[in-house]
C-alpha cells in the first residue's frame, strides 16, 4: 500500500515539475537579438554606426565595449533615461548627451540582447521583466 | 584650425576649419550645398541627415573631423536631375508641404530602401521615427516610400 502510495506521489510530483518547466520556455536569445537588430537600425545606428564602432571622440563605441559590458543594469537605465556627463569607454573619455528612448520593455530587452551579443561582445540575457523592474 | 578633406558626393573638398565644427556647417557654409537643413542642432529632428559611408547620420552634431576622408552623400548627391527613384516618388506623391524636413526624410528613406527593398508600414515607421515633420506629411512619406520601392523594382 505505502509503496504504491509513494510511487503515485512521486509520479504526480514529477508530472507537475515537468509541466511547470514546459509552461515556462527558455528565453529565446536568438530571436530577441534578431528583433533587437531592427531596433538598433532604427534608433541607434545614426550615432553608434553600423558595426557599433561609434565615432571617435563623439559617440562611444559599443563594439567590444568594456563600459557597456561592465554593468547590465546601467545599460538598461541608459536606454530608458539617456546618458549625460563624462563616461570612459575603452580608455577614452566621452561627453555627448544621449536622450532616453520611448521603447517597450521587450524592445529594450531585444536591443540590449543584440548589442551585448554582437560586435565582439558576449553577455547574459536581458529580459523584459528586468527592464520593467528598472522603470520605477 | 585644421586642413581636412571632405569627400562629398564623389567630389573632394579641402576645408580649413576648426575640426570640432559640425559637419553641417562645412556642408552648407563652406562647400555651399544648402540642400541639407539645420533643424534642432541636437540630433533629435533628422532634418540635417546625410549619409556617411552609406549610413544616415545627423550632420548637425557630427564634428567635421569625424567625416574627413569618408564618403559623404547629401541630397544633392542622389541625382543631378531629381531622377533618383525616391525623388521621383516624392514628386509623384506630392509629399512636401513646407519642405524643410524633406531632405532628411529623403535621405532616411533612401537608406531604408537600400537595406530593405520592400518595407512594410512597420518597417517604414521604425526607420523614419527619428525624422520629424511639423506639417505632418507622414502618410504621404509612407506612401512615397512604397511608390519608390515599386519604381526601384520596375527599373531593375
């Protein structure tokens, strides 16, 4: 009796666990970055240029950017609210104002996933939930 | 002051100027190509858009030194006789009202069509979002981009 009971409970728990995994699929980084590329072309490219190289002394590079890759939270806030004042990127000081962007949580997540995994950068996922949490 | 070479519309110009001066000043006041307009001066309106190595940039906030020795295309460089498909489409759809922002709009549209020959409304809205038109000609801009897309396809 008790063996049967344990077997049944084990089966029940396993099914619950598996189905909960199924309900929450893994974040599709590739799709997010692909959408982010379009957002990048529309909003960012005119200053940061096609390969994220930026423009010397004026617009900081995003390619292999030590500054950008150092702080994911800061990047989210910068896309939402903009940047003012001096920043140091790859050993050079930049002081050009960037305005914040009126983008959805998903668009911010997508564009950062593109940037953080292109142009020689490699970084962990930025989810729309993380963006939402930083809007407050 | 510095002596810089600007390659505008496949022609070389040597300018003697402060390297930090915006590219727009050099294009308009030194070289004398006044088709590109000054709008806001802070890269927010799109009126001053030119192509730098094919990428649309805001010439009002780009130092002239950053554009030295690179290929710059202004509205005058699209064609000598308004025969570029985007210009033809603009004329056909009678897009401009006051016209002030239109050079920038056309340069942005040209760059979009080069990248995406058959853009959807969504693609157009996304690509043109940084270009403000105080007359509100946006529906005609969208229409003209589609017309230009067809013109380009039919001449291929």
